C-alpha cells in the first residue's frame, strides 16, 4: 500500500472555509459519506471524537491527523482538507492547523492493522518539509495528490 493509492481526488477538499475543528471534521466526514467510504456520518463523527478525547492529533507544522476507528467504515480511505486560514486545534507545537488528514479505518483487527500502516505511511511523507509545504500551498485536489506522490 502506498499513500498515492489511498489518496482519492474525490475526498480531497482545498480552499475549505471551516472556522473550527468541528466544521472541518464535518465537511471531511461528508466527503467520506458521499464517496462510499462510511455508512453513517453521525456515528463516524462520534468515533472520531472518542479518539480525539484520548490525545492530540495535531502533529505540528499546521497538520492534524484525526483517525477514529469505526464500525461505520465500509472501506479504508482518507479525506484531506486544506484550509487557507489556520484554525484552532490541539497540537504538539501549540500552533493551529491548516491541513487535516482524516483516516477512515474499520474497528476490527484488519482495521487496526490498516490504521497503523496508514499512520506510518503518512508520517513518513509528513516528515518531509517540502511535502508539507506543497500540501499547505495546494490550490486543488490534484496538487495534494501530487505532493503525496513524490
């Protein structure tokens, strides 16, 4: 599994106008629902917030990777949102967030393994400052996918 194989242009939204974490998560959850990754937006959101209550998902460099495992996930995927204005988020570096990478993984053993694989794959990409800069500057979905493909 490669990051570029998981990133779906239909679940990437640039120029988001979300003003807070909840708005951003709702928008990305709707993308996952519309594209058949999850079966229930409300249930999926509850599972995300369960994970959010356990610890920070803002990893620094204006990036957050919320990732609730959920029984409402039909197929593994990721929704990515790019926001021009920084929004408040609990982060390791105390800054806000401009890019959100929301994982959709099942709540079973296979889901747990996929969850770890995804975190590892994305963490490697997000450890590269050039990739992060390209993501934060992305104006369209194709730019985001290209940033993760390098």
